[in-house]
């Protein structure tokens, strides 16, 4: 390696490390922003605009929160049945 490269390479590394350390120290300041006020959403009871899906029942518990209970779904999507559907026509 040439003498110039031996001097420039460590200098570049030292400058990069110095910039990193200066950024780390500046980023760790004690000037945290003040805490924000919590957002309070208005409490209003809204009835569902569209009826539930077939097989689902909707009711309201004592606190006024609507409760949706899903019904059974027959989608016939079992992985075990896939083996029976394969046909080897060799």
C-alpha cells in the first residue's frame, strides 16, 4: 500500500466514527417532548346499518355493546379431502 493510502484510510475511518458518536450523543438529549393529551372518543350507540350475515346472531349485552355471535359455516374446505379428489391417469 502506498504511504498516502495508509494515512487517508485511517483518517476516513476516524471521521466516520466521530460523526457517528456525535450523532449518538446529540440524539440522546434530555429534551423529550411533553406528554400528549389522551384522545377521548365520543361514546354514542350506533345500531348496525346492515343486518348480519346469515347464520350470525346479534344481541346487546347489559353494557350496551353489541355482541355478534357467528354461526357455523359449511365451507367444505378440508385438507384431508384433497387426497381423495386426485386421480392418477397414467
